[in-house]
């Protein structure tokens, strides 16, 4: 017998002795978590701030003004937006608005000072924002190449736990999960921001 035959024989013996594989894997996730309006918002803000994101709660009527102020304070003069973003969100912004498309090569997005997008769902417990490539969120490159991302999160789309947030997603869509500004650490735990995405994340929570 060759070494290959010996190894395969041992694998077959191990499979014979192994317990049967269940037809359905039990997934007993903790679900059904609920929090009131204020508690859910405060939990999300706490997580986002801990990740070093900047947070701006506002009323729906003040959304355009809040976005304009955030962009102005950040020194943004040229902002990119996905094609399906609500035009009224940028009506008070006095800089240049560039509508993105698949025809624009990803390296060209570096010329943008920032980007404004919507979001699909957000998990308050982990502070994670989910984008799924919908028309008001755009392609993944649009939110990864520019150095600043302003993301609008309706409080109505905020779920408490991760299982509830995941249940709101369409598995076939390209999902990007954002938990604060892009950051990593080397072997000496020196934090470096902006390695895999924008260094600056500004979250506008619409109540």
C-alpha cells in the first residue's frame, strides 16, 4: 500500500466512526431583543463613538442642513453620491456634487473629498452599519476609496441585535459592513486608520 492509500483508509475509518451529520444545524441565536426609541439610539451612539466615528442625531426636517454642515466643517468641496440618492439631501450643500456611475474607474474616486450615502440596516449592539449596494448606497468602491464617508442612518432601520439586523438583508446582494472608520493595528498594537477604507466616518442618525 502507498502512503496515499493508508491516509485515505484512515479518513474512511474516521468517517465511519463519526456521528451522523444532522440534516439541519441548530442555530439558537439570541433573537427578539427590543429597546425603546431613546435606548436604541443611545446604544448605537455609544458604539459608534467608541469606534471613533462622529455622530449627528437630527430630525428628518433638518437632514439637508445637517449634511451640509458636516461637509462644510470637514472642508469638503467636491462630494460623490450614488445615482439613487435623494437629491434633497444635498440641496443646502454649496459645493460640487458628483454623481457616481460604474463607468468611473475606481482610482478616479480619489479626487472626491468625500461621499454621502444612505444605509440598509444598522445593528445598535455592535455599532455596525450595513450597505447592500442599493441605488442610494452605490457600489462598494464609492464608500471605500474617498477618505470621508457621511452615512445617513434612519433610526427606524436600527435593530438591537445582530441576528435581527442580518434578517433584514438580502443574501444575494453585495453587503459591506462598516464598524467605524477603517482601522487596523500592527504587531505592536499601533493603530493605523484609513488602510482599507475611509479614515473619517460621519454618521447622521435621522430620528
